[in-house]
C-alpha cells in the first residue's frame, strides 16, 4: 500500500506559501510616494446646521441601537431637539450628500425620534456651579434657553428672566400646539433647568427688572425677541377689528368665539400668517370659509416653510398671492375694506433682505370683518440700556453677539438675526462662548477659530465643556459627495412621518406630524453615509493588499504601517466615507 | 471500447471525478476538450467546465480552484503549454495536485502540428511530475493514477501523449467501472484550503532563506514521489490488471544493446526487437515512463548488464542533444563502469520512426567505434556517421 506521505503543515514551515499576517520580507514602504491619512471630516449636514450638531456621529451611535448616546451627542450642541425635530427648516437636509445619490436623509424626523425615545441626564458630565460668576439671561425663547444651557454646562450661575408666566418665548406663545405640543417644550425646558438655572417669571424688563439689577450680574445676555407685531395701518377706531398675528397666536385659546367666526383677512406670507390661519381654522372647528391669507409673494417665494404652506392648503385654506396691501377703508357700520395692488418681491441675493414693490394701477378690494396683520415683529424695550447701542430699532451686536457695552451680549430676533428657532439657538450658543471668553479674559475670535466648523459661524463645543471624548475631527474640512464611495451604498427610499388626515386634524390642535416608528427609523438611520466619519467599517483593512492598516485599541483609531504601505491608495478608494485621503510624501 | 488516445484521456479524467475543468482548445488536444464539452452538454460531466480565454488563464483557474480544495483537470499542447509556462511554476510552488494532459506537438516556428516532445520537455524544471505514455490504454490508466500520485505528494502531474500517434489513433481500450475507480481514488481531501473565515495571502513574498526552504521541500517531495508512483502503479495493477512501472522494459535482462526511449517509439521498438532477436541479436528496451522525478537508480539498475546503450529522442535541446539522452548520461555517471551511450535524435516534427529505422539504430550502435560527441540525426547515411 501507499505510505501516507502527505506532509503535515507546520506553523514554522508551511508547505504552501501562505500568510495571514503582513508580508515581512520587503519593506515596501520605501516605494511609497503618497501616504494614506486618516482624518475625520465634517459632514455637510453638520456644516449647514447653524447649531453645528454632530449629526453623523449621532446616526452612527443610533445605528448600534444606542438612542440615549445619540441624543447625548445631539444635546452637546442643541438643548432643544424636540423643538427642532418638529419646526426646524432643515438646512442640514438641504446639504445632505445623499441628495446627489437618491434623496436627503430625514434628519429632522431622526432628531425628533431621539427626543421622543432617548433619555439623557445632562448634569451627569458637567461641573455645575463650578465657577463664581453669575449671569443674567433675559428672555426664555430659544436664544435665551440655549445661552442659559451652554453657560450652565460650563459651570456659571444662571438667572433666567422671563416676562411671561411660562418659559419658552415664541416657542410657547407663537408656534401653535399642532406643530409643537406643550409637553415636548416643557420636557426640554425642564432638562435645561436641571442644570441649576434659576428662573424669575413675570419679570418684564423695565417694569420689574431694572437696569441696576441687571448690571449687578457679571454678564447679561439679552434674548428678549421681538414681541410686538408690526402694523401697517393706523387701527384708529377699529382696534378690535385690526390686530397682529403674534397677539392672536399668544391668545389663540382665549379668543371669544364670536370674533373667531368673523370673516378674516390675514396679511402676510410667513409662518406666523399661516399659523394664525391654521389656528383660526381649528378654533372654528375646521371651517375654512371666510379665512383668506393674502401676501405679496408668489407661492414659491413665501417665507413660510414649504411644508407648512402645503399642510395649510391640504386643510382647505385660501391663499391669494402676489398682492400688497395699500389702503384700509374703515367706515363706521360697514365692513372693513383693504385695497391691494399687484406686487413683486425683490430678494437681495447677499443679505436675503426682502423688498416688496407694488406695481401697476390695478386695485383688488377685499371686504372683511377683521384683519390680522402678520408681516413681522418689532422690538419693544421699555427701558434704556445705557451704553448699549441700538440700530434701526434693534440691539446692535457684532458677529459674536457682543453689544457696545462690554458686559452686555445679545442674540436672537432682537438683534435682527434670522427669525428661525435653529438660528436663535445658534445665537445663544455663540453668545455663551462670547460671555465665557469675556469672563475668562480670552480672545473670542481666536477661540472660535479653533472650534469653528468649516467657514460657518457654528462651532464644536467639545473642548468648551470637556465632556465628550469623540474621535478627533478636522473641523476645517467638509466631506463632499465625490469623497463618498457610493458603490458601498444602495438606493433606499426616504421615510416620511405619518400625518393626521387634513379633514380631521383641522378640527383639533393635535400634533399633525407623528413620530416615526422605530422599525422605519432604523431603516432611515441605515441610509446615513456617515460622511467623513470613521464608523469602524474596516473596509480599509479588508482591501489593503499589504495588510498594512493597523487597528489601535486605545484610543480606537486606525493607522498604517509605514514600513510596508506602498501608498497604492486602495484604502482611500475603499473608504466609503472619505475619511482616508492620500497625501504626497515629503521626501 | 474503441477509443482514440484523446478520448481515452478524457474518459480517464471523467472517471477521476474532477470538480473543475478549465481548458482552451488546441490541436492535437482539442478532441479531449470537445469530448469533455460534449459530456458537459449532456450533463454527465459532473464538473464545472470553465471555457477560459487562454491556457495561461486555464492554469490560473486550476490553481485557484485547487486551492479551494477541489479536484481539477486541464489539457493542452505545444504553444498552449508554452503560454502556460509561467503558471506551471506557480502550481508546483503552491503544491496544488492538478493533473494536466499534454499532447506533444512541435513548437513554432515554423508552424507545424505533429508530434515532438520539446513542448513538454521544455517544462522539465517547472516542478511537475511527468509521465510519458505509449498507447491509449496507458493514457487512460495514467490519468487516473496521476490524481492518486499528485494528491499524495502534493505536486501537479503532467501526463504526456503524442500528437496523432496516440492522440488520434484508435485502439481497443478497457474503460474501468466508475465504482472501481472511486475505490482506488477516493475524494480529494486537501490539507489546506482557501477559507474566508481565516483570510490569508497565498504566494506572498518570502525571505531568501524561506524561498530556499520551500524549494528544498518541493525537491524532497519530488524525490519521494518516485516510490509513490511505483506504489500507485502496483496498486492499480492489483485492482485493474494493468501495471506499467516507472520504466517499461522489454527483453532487456540479457540484452547487450539496450534501447532507451519514451512514448510511442517504445511500442514500435518492441516489434523491431522481436525481429532482431529472431536474428540472434541480444537487444532489449527500456522505455522511460516517468521522466520527473527522473528514476536515476532504476535506470542504472536496468542497464547494469548492457554493453551499449542507444537513445532515441523525439526532441532536441539546441546546442546539446536529446533530453532523454542527456538525462540518462547524467544518471549513468554514478556508475563507475557505465556503458557508452549513443544518442539519436529521430522523428522530429512527427516524422515516422519505423521498425526498420529502429533496427538500423541497433545496427549502428553495435558497429560504431567511438561514441560521437554530437547526436546522430542521419542514420541512413554512413558517411555522415564517419564510417
């Protein structure tokens, strides 16, 4: 018989030349003229977010099922995800790289999902009362709450002054409940207050809160907003019949029913005008007849969120676009009559400022019982703030929110910024940085430069509070679509939240948009490219022909073995997220 | 069955149950490819038939497939094996037990189709076992044996037929039962395979010293292969009644002049030897069946009584002589009283080496005073031989 001569494979001298480790023979690294560089970059969504939320990291954490950790990442920059997850204008989604692939990620629904499902104790990793200084925050809208939150996290003593009986500013007294339910706002405010923020309610500046008291603080952050609706007509005798959008919304629940049933003309094309119309519709039990919204803009140019306009149209509300009011006829015992002329809107490409230009001689006359004007708001400050320069009726600030008075800082609508929640939160966050630098006697300009995300005014708070050990990110660089290797991704439909049926929802103040179910959200989470963010997919390890990618355990990072890496660039191509780039060797 | 050598080789291959066959057609091997394709078409092949774009790819496919642990087969000839050359080194270096049938055909230029051993002998140093067969039955039997040998020593084996002499001639061939072959040749159990759960680089770069170790290990396997070839042949003989030996000898025990050759010339020679024996000449034959590893000790032993040795090569190493002659001389050098070797290079390009031609070789070998330094080509012209 044949002897078994099959050799036994030994570890030291294998019969077949095979290796499960690096090929140790040639230090082929000398052939390299380019080297791979591992650098996390900023995703375009984060760059576009005025608050600078680390969106891809939150998606990555949520993809492993850790909703709490994802929410914690969000709360690092934005204390109001439940609010923004409902009413934000989604600049992040406009910038999402996935738009070039199929459709943008539904980031806002994700943000809302985190807020609806996650639990985070924001006091856990901050040193409360770690500093001596006391800071007054005047106004508890998004800017004020954001400033209070960020300053409290750094350790300052915060006193939050609010004129109204409840906190929240326009989020409570402007945004209707069917867009932002009160319990959500209450919950988020409670979370901010858990940081030890002292609250003074019913303290109107100038009435109960005087200059001297304010000046006794080490710094003051003014976030008083624009409380008073702008008027176009002298109301004269018709005060009851001519009102403003903001005053209507602040008292949406208490208007007497007979007023509500009047034929109403709402002037304006922004969110306030539509919110007035939709609230009125709901108070009327869903009857849209006799409610007309009229604005100088075309439907496409209306400053309101497109989805709000869409929902209003679904609910049967009537819009008349392209007409500007020119005259009010108020004759006793008769209906009000407002004359409109055709108008166009000129939008300044740089500043975004709008100018309404009526043209032609045609007049459209509208007969109505009531006019609600929602064309913007103005600042109402009953006291003089010595040393604080005002400009065009607003508080003048530089780009950090510094007023002409060294101790006084301001942000939000009162400084003329964008009248949107996310921008107000961003203003509060930046103001917190400016105040911190002022109190620490540090140069805010230089500080911002090291924290700045791309060229935006948003910045990363990691170093500020020292509360998170995330992977280092090159904040100056944005991961573009061409850096994504789309071969590793497949087309998937974007999920949209369910909405209440237009007929039934227009009778109640129930929230229109529903939270997305966990199953669908998991699917949406899996769509995130994770632009510029290493998520340990380890494609680089799998694809490296020289087994030259080194996995470090602590901290969890990747490196390459310069003795053997030939600089072929395979890893940088195989990186789905644009983290690895080739850089010329310095000879 | 009445089969051509190509068909016999194809039957042998199918009986061995390979799982992957990768090949490219080339005259005179094409009928093997066609036969396998026909079986593939009717669903009786039992293997994946890869119709690749070249012989280079065919061998690459066989190597990779073999590394996954399956039995593989390929067949080629002439320019085909020349193109395969690079991968032949890889195959033996990777220790994959591939079986290849090469049908000898002349190499260009000039373009020609007929038998010439130079194509396979040019692959002498690629680390493959080489077995040269003389008829169609032997072709079938040797293919089956080759798998058993290769999978034991973990080296690839080349079974060599001769273009048109064996490849296209038809002879009665006994095709064994599948069950008997299965008993003789159980399924291939590889010692190591590609495993996606344990990723590894195959054929990685090694140090100078490691390289030497691998080559020495392969040499040991080659040396050991001799006994394996013999043992496999013996067991095959016990089971199927046909045994060939590493050397196939005929009437050589008392022969004074022994002819050494390989392939079909060996079977023609038997007739010539019978004729010469009738005339009282003590002549015999040693047909070299196993060329790699070269059975040195067996050759020396088989020629220990010979007074003179003649070698007929149907091949030529330019600037030297026939390869079998050269190898034989090298083997005999270990014997102090080695017999003179007369080297003939005949039948190049497929010309016929007839019985009369072989009788003339014996006659000249007996007559010559001195051993010529260079091989003898022209056996008809005495002047050319210096008489």
